[in-house]
């Protein structure tokens, strides 16, 4: 049986949104710390929760408009944090590759 808006009580709606908000905030914190593996684990949880919220149509309710906007803001912040981490990792990887090339050149000249 598929859930719909009428099947879920308002307190459960709020609880689901609170849980999603908490997961997004934890993911942002983990992204800032560079804890990518833990961030991925939480993203799986968040995806399931988003699916449940979407199926229930909770965010379409006018009473949750401000919550929807806040969750969108958190999601954008998470995306920016992940992008920044990705750029940092790419830069470090580039430095490692340059170092490896330098070592190879030294080995050839010894």
C-alpha cells in the first residue's frame, strides 16, 4: 500500500523533515572535515528518507514551504562543500603525481 499525505500524521511529517535536516547538517560537517566515506554512508540514509518524503508528498504541503526552502539551502551548501573537497583532493593528487614524476626523473639520472 502506497503512503499518501493523508496517511501520515503531521507529527511524523515533521519528524521526517527534522531527520532529513539533521542528516544534511551532518553531511555538511563531514564534508568540511573531509570524511568522505562517512558522508557517503549518510547519503544512502538521506536518499531513502528523501524518497519516503517525496512519495508522501510532504514538501508539497504549503505548511512546509519554509522547511522546503531551508532544506534546499542545506542541500546547496552540501553540494558546495563536496565540490570544495573534490577540488582540494584533486590538487593534492596533482601534487602527488608531480612528486612521483620528479622521483622517476631522479632515478633515471642516478
